[in-house]
């Protein structure tokens, strides 16, 4: 494509916004004039810096950098471009404009990669969502760093060209047959050895709460003195959750890919994530944010567990931002240019002491806190947020004879079998509505799926009057009752299921 002495090359790449990929066309114009390198199309600082990386990489790879006026346009101009993954398509566009790359218009490939000064290619983030978008757009293949090949290979029907240097990328475009095929994606690792619930002595009520929370995707709060085993039990939730389905694994892998947390060569994430942020975490780190929004801890816990140890030590303002993800299963971050949405469907497990010193209501230790201190401490957890915690359970300190008992409790494998069976009932029941768990039920769907028998309805009506349950509390008792009924294999929610759900609601 010639216009006078100008030469234009056009290539494809992509920009990330949230967990979505936006197609980007890289147009490179090399024209006669004073040597200059101009970049347009809303590039951020990391993209503008690619000028120096690209120039050095081209020269150190044995190619000539043109002493002409170079203009790079990243279209569409209204989408901000961020990150170093534009290095490779820009460099290849310059080489295509010189004729080194024989195809000046490469419409059948998406190109990604960050260049080192010596021409080698570093891995990039967000490959899985970009590969999914490429297949959706009908693009034949993707050329990317070798370290990201396993991630891209998760997407079927997409040719993957894996390269480790700029020179190898040129060969791949000029002679595709000369590039060795990337190895197949590694199979998901088997469910590993996790800490077992059998290690937990006593605490039958807390163990039952863990089982219900895992079976229905409900949020759970442990309240008890230091050393009672709250953290120990929370860290065993992963061992009783069912394996990720393929669709869930794709969503989890996409979030971790966008966050840059996938190790080189990694394929599909096989295990449900367990995230335990420190109580000094900021709003943006918890729910996501930044000029170019990145996922926070709630999204990194998607389809897994978010554990908040010493929950009341978190800033109240930080805790309050949990309301939207707990209610909607997603996080929406608005920016001037556009709005990013991250998935955030997780099981929240919180742990807190009953008072600042931790020994309120402990028969063996004296509490040093005044009633005002206790009220102020518990007030850090607002009523609306506590209303979103489906199960609350007291975890008392255990006597020495229980701690020293030689017999172990029920194993994680036995509990997990019941959880998997209950989740399967939910999967079949909610297949037409594309829900996964009881916790995701909307008020409209609860009327259809949370039917109570006569005794269950009578008990729940009495509880609403006597316990002054809010509308949200009423709905959440029904959801937990539905999960307890699923664990028991019952079609209707009975009085015993409602009674157990109420026990966890008012603990």
C-alpha cells in the first residue's frame, strides 16, 4: 500500500479493559522526512515508552531501524491503550513497512508481546480474554510469547504461534511452517493434598455451618475468642468445595490472567481460589480500581473463598464496599472513558473476636472490656453488611479434654461428598435460569424454588414477627433453608430446615 514515498503496514492486537478485550488495529506509516517516532491513539506512558524498547529491539535483532518519519496509530482512538503488549505489533509493523515482514497487512493474526532491549519477548497478561475475543471475531490465530502459549491454547479453534524473540516472530510471519508447534496445554493438576477437617476437634456447630456455606455458596461469620480454631476451620473450606467446572475455571483463569498472577507456562486454573487479605488493605486493593482498572481481592476470589481474619480490624469504609459484590456477584468500576466490570461471586468467611480483648462470655478468662468498648467494637460491622452474612456461628474455646482427644472428626472427603451432591441438585434445578447456587437466587426466583411446607411456613412467619427480621434477612433464611433441604435430599423446605437456618441467623 503506497502513497508517494510512504509505506503503511496494518496489524491486529488488543487492549484490555476489565476482563474484556477490545480489538486494536496498529497502523504504521514510514515516510520520508526528518527522523521522528510519533505515536497517536490515546497511548498511556507505558505504551509511549515502547518507542525506545522497539528501536533497541529491532537493532539488536539484526534489523535496520529506518531513519525516517514513523507514525504509529492505535485505532480506535477513543480507547486508552495501556501496557507493554503493544511492543511486538509495533515493531513488526515497522519491519513490515520496510519489507522485512513480507505481509504488510496481517488481518488473520492477533499479535501480543513485550520486547526486551535485546529483542527477546517477555510474557504478557490478559492472554486468555484476548484469545477468547479473537475467536469470537473469527480471527484465525494469535502470535504471542512462548510463556503464554499454554494459556492461549485453552481456547479451541485458534492457531497459536509461540515465539521467544523478535527475529523468531519475523520468521513465524514469513514462514509459518518453520515455527515449531507449541506444546499442548498442561492438564489441570489433580485436586491436591489440602488440610483436612478431621484435624478439627469438636466445634460441631461450626463444622456444620461450613458444610452449609459450601453447599449453597453462603457467607459465614465465625465469632469466638483467640485460639478457638476460627482461622483453622476457614482454611479448610477449599477442601470441601466441589471441583471447578470448565466454565468456572475459564472465568477464574481469565481474572488471574488480567491480574498478571498466572505463572509462565500455566494453563487452566484447577483449584478454587482462597484469598486472605491483611486487614490494612485499601478499598482499591479489595474491590479493584486504578486508572486502568485491575481486579481486586474480591474478584481474585471469584468462585472461591474470601477470608477476612480479624474482620473488625478492617476499616469500616473498606468493609462497606463489600456490599455490592456480596449482593450482585460483580464489581463495577466507573471511569471517564468507560465502565469496567469484574466478576466477584465468592463465599465470604469472616472471623472476629466477641470484644476487643477477645474473652467476652468466656467462662475461663476474664474480659477486661467495658460495655461501651464492646458496643463500639461490634458497631464496626454495620447492620446492612451483617444482614448479608447468611450464617453466624459462635466458636467457643474448647476444654482440654476435647483438644487432647485422640479420635478425629469427620474427614473433608466425607463432607465434600455431601456438598457435591447438594451442588448437583442445585445445578439441575437452576439450569434454565443459569444459576449455580442457592445464594444466587433472586427474590423473584425464590417464589418458584424455595417452597415451604405448611409447618415450615408457620415457623418462619412466627420468627419474622418475634425476631424482627428484615426483608433481606427473611429471604436469606429461606435460601439457607433451601440449602439445608438440599443436603437432606428434600424437595420442600420443612420446619426442621427453617429452625436450623434460624439458629445460624440469630447466633
